[in-house]
């Protein structure tokens, strides 16, 4: 009887672990659109994604322009840029979702998807960002996001292939993105 119970516990533990491991793909994470709808990243399956934590009142905010240029140039080839507003760094994204959306469109003509505000560090880290950080650590192996406009590059299969600092300008990613799009 004890063997049967141990065997059952082993199977349940193995199944639980297998389910946990299967959640390791970026497409499986739920996100909230800027309009407040819950969705997954499955619509972007088979595309190269550049996932960026953004802010409207940051020294790096002008990178919206470069991100939009990349998006317009490569979206037909399969590039998706996904912006995730975050207010954790110097309170540089204090506005509501509507204010963020208006800011992005009016000031930078942003047409790539911008999602609802999230947290990228701490106890309330969004599960997508926990995954991104665990797949691509920063300098000296730290997982913490240092500032707004940290960028994660995801290949067509959903693998997190690189992480870029806020100071890396979008145009500096063009060669890497172009190569991923050809794969």
C-alpha cells in the first residue's frame, strides 16, 4: 500500500512539474491590453518580438520614435514590438492607461501594441517579466530590471534570445532583428 501511495505521489509531482515546465513559453503568459482585455501572447506566435518596459516621462522616452521606426520597417517581415508601461522607476509612468495611450499616439505616432501598466521587479513582478528575466539575466547575472526601456528579444519560436540595456538605442538592434527575421 505504501508503494502505491508513493508511486501516486511521484506521478502527481511529475505531472505538476511537467505542467510548470510547459509554461516556460512566452506565448502562454496572459497580459492585459491597454484597453483592459486579458489575452495571451499566442497571436504573436511565429513572429520576432521585442518586449520593452516603457515610460512616458523618462530620459529614454524618445526611444519610442526609434521603436516605431523599427516596427514600421520590419512588421511586414514579422516583427512585433510590445510595450509594457511601468511606473517603478522614478514614477515616470504615472498616467492612466488612456493617458499613456494618448501620449504614445500623439507624441510618437506609436502603432505597435502597448499594454496595461505592469510591475517588472519585486513581489508583484508580472509573470511574463519573471520569465523574461529568468531566461536572460542582466549584467553580472542579476535578473532585476535596472530602468525603463530594458529590451528583450524573442525569436519566432518563443525563445528569449537576448536582453538589452535601456541605453541601447532601437536602431542598434536592427542587424540582430533582421537576422532573426530571416531564420
